[in-house]
């Protein structure tokens, strides 16, 4: 009669399949993360008054966009006259040739599309404006 030795049972967990599953999930998340875009509606923040732009020497040139997407510029002959973005950029370019240290600000209505603001910023950049500030409403103006 042969005596068989009993093997002792192994009480360890084989983690190799779990590692495989984890790596597959990691690859899936890495591949899908750039495809997910979040479109969230935001209200732009209000800020306290800032001394970032020093306007004591010369008042800033303010390019405005109203809710209908019409453009205005404070440095033109008639600041109440609507114009297109090319005219605004030309007027600001002329004013900056006279005084290059004049700050340029964009004042956009809260209801105007973000694309309109970017379009105006692009026109101003092509006109040679070195930097553009964005105006906000301060807390004490409410």
C-alpha cells in the first residue's frame, strides 16, 4: 500500500488576473479622458478694484461689446456709434501709435457670447496691441 502525502492547501490569492483587469481599465480611461468635454455654464467672477493697470498718465482705451454683439470704442470720434471689429482695431492701432503706453481694455456685456470677445481680442492682437485687459464689475457697483 502506497501512502500518499497530502499536499497542504495554498491559501494565497492569485493577483495576476486582477492586475490584468486594472491595466485594461487604466488604458480605457486614458483613451476616453481626452474625449470627455465639460460644458458648464458659468457666471464670470466679480473682483475688487485692482491697481494692476495704472491709468494715471493716460486713460485706457475701452473697446465695448453690447448684448447684441455691436462694438464700440471710447477713443473714437463718437463713442456711442456702433462699428465693426475691424474699425475698432484700426482706431485703437492709430491711438497706440500716438501713445504706445495707453492700456487697452475690453468691456463685454454679460450676455455677449464668448466667441465675440475672442474675435475682438484677435483683431486687437493683429492690430499690434501688446496686451488687453478684461473689465469686470466690482462688488460695490451693484
